[in-house]
C-alpha cells in the first residue's frame, strides 16, 4: 500500500510535467520536443503496465495462497468427517449387538427360571427389554439423523468447494491473459524506443558530418584569404618602386619645365659692333636644335607619365577587385563561422539530450526491474495486498467426539448468495509509484541558413566568431593602409 505523501508528491510531479509540456507546445521551438513528449507518454504507459503486472502478480500470489489454505481445510474436514462416520458405524454395530445379546440373555433366563414365578419374571423382563430396546432405537434414530445431516453438509461443502475452485481458476486465467497482454505491450514499447534511438543516432551522425564539412569549408576559405594577403603584399612590393619612380619623374618634369621656361624667356643681350660674335644663322640653328631636344624630352616624359597613369588606373582597378573579393570572402567566412557555431551548439545540445535520455532510460529500467522482481522482506510474512475477504465466515473445524453431547450443533455451508465474495481490488485505482519526471528538452534548429536571414545573431560576449572578426578587421585596416595612395598622384 502507498502512503499519502508519496501519492501527493507523484501527483504534484505529474501536474508540473503536464504544465511544462503544455507550455512547450505553446512555444513550439523545434520538432524535437514532440519526440520528448512521446517518450514521456510511452514512459507513463510502461509505468502503468508495470503497475498492472505487479498488481496481477500480487493477486495471483494471494489467490494461490488462499486456494492452498482452502484445500488444506477441506482435506482436514474430509478426514474428520470420515473418522466421525467410522465411529458412528462402529457404535451402531455395537448397539445392534447389544440389542441382540440382550434378547438372547432374556430367553435363557426365561428357560432357566421355569419355576413358579414364570409369568411374573417374564413380564418384568419383557418390560425391561422393551425399555432398553426403545432407548437403543431412539439413539440409533438420532445417530442416523445426524449421519444424514452430516452427509448433506458434506455434499454442500463439496459443491461450495468446487464452485470456488472454478471461480479462482477462471480468475487466474484472466490474470494470466492480462499479464501476457501487458508483456506484449511492453515489448512493443521497447521496440519503438529502440527505433527512436536509432533515428536519433542517425541524426547525430548527420550533424557530425555537417560540422566536418563546415570545418573543411572554413579551412578552404582561410587558405583563400591567405592567398589574397600574399597577393596584396606582392602588389604592395610592386607599388613602392613605382611610387618612387613617379616622384622622381615629377621632380624631373618640374626641373625640365623650369629649364624650358628659362630657355623660352631667354633673350640675347645687345652686343657691340666691335665684338667678334658668331654669325646670327649659327646662333639661330643652335636655338632650334635645343628646342627640338627639349620637345623630344617633353614627349618622352609625357609618354612615361601616360604609361604610369594607365598603370596606376589598372592597379586601382585590381585593388578594387581584390577589395570586393576580400569583402565577399569575409562575408562567406563570417556566415560559415556563424553556421558552424550554430551547428556546434545544436550538436552539443543534442548530445546533452541524448545523455539525459540515456540516464532517464537507465533509471526507468532500474525502476521497472525493482517492480517486476520484488525481493521478499526478511520479516514480512503476510502478503503485500489486502487478503481476499469472504462475505461469510469460513467453515469452523468441528471439535473432537465426546459421546452424543456435541452433535447437536452442525455448521452448514453458506447459501448460494454467500458464494460470491467481495470484488477484487481494482488495479486501475492503485496509485502509481514515485517516478522521476524530467521536462522535455527543446533544441532550436535554424530553419534556413541561406544568406543572412537564417543566421543566428551573435553578440560580443558569444566568443569565437567575434574574436576572429576583430582580427580580420585589423588585417583589412592594414591592407587599406597599404593600398592608400598619396594625394599628389591622385591629383595628377
């Protein structure tokens, strides 16, 4: 029998688990909670079946013990009845012998006493014989009547015993059928649980393979980022001498422009006629040759400047393309890191849920093993459940035979209405045992990881992804400082 404290604690746990499951159905985070709810429902069914089997086992033991007790009582009563019938038969024979011997002795006395008082003695002996014969006949009639009553009582007890035996056998067959049905239902639940465990393991393997693929893709993107960094460094190394050459060419162009202005603004000073100067044609020819030389130099410098300008534009275009590629790869890397973090969290949550399911299943198996194989208490003699109660009292064993004084009280079997006993305890009303109910564990899965809609929003405190992003932002700032051009080149 369960104590009221255990029943109250079990009902409180049951209401809390139901309230928690209803709140989870309202939130509907992911389809995994349905699996936990179904497992909880199956556990409750298994628990009820185990309670029924335990109740049936106790009832079977109780009925078996009562059947054995009734059988021993009936055998004892049959033995006593046989002994009493043997004693009655012996007494009947003794009384008949006494009657016969009494009549023979009276005849002998009459023959011997043939004297003068023959009539008087004969009358007295006849009166005495008649009185003794009447007393013995009365005793014989009483004994016959008691014998008939005992035979009738034995027949009634035999009929009662057979009917009760048939009822007990029918109940035992019903209980065995119920026990077989409960075992079958338990086996079906066990197969369903194994199937769900296999599905759960398969999902875990798929999640693990997905994590490995994400890590491989992350390594690939990291390699591409390293290649882009090497390319940026190579372009930076190429850009340094080009900028130096450009500065040198700008200085040279300025110097040549100044020299050209000086040449163009050059005017010959007035000469005295007495001075021995060269001819004016020679002077003009020198100026023309110098102008041609300067024009050729300007043309060469202009071509160099145009070439440098085209190279600069090409370098800017390549730089922009590399920046776009770097931003694209950075977005892909952040998206991959977010997806990898989400998959890792899902994997850890599923692993924790699997561990909880294993612990729950282990506890459930331990509880079920304790209920199916109860060990007998060392000091316990009476059965666990209440004894099977009759509406009528069982037959009382008759006392020993002491003459004819105790033959007036005969116990008859109960009437037909008394054969029906009290109903068996309803095993549906038995309070369930204390069971450790655990709340269903909910795992959130990202529905869509395409683009930025299905990506989980991380904060600065979440750890790994933002550390990587800070490091990559610093690298990008370094790359931007590498690609920055002087204002003089941009103005040109």
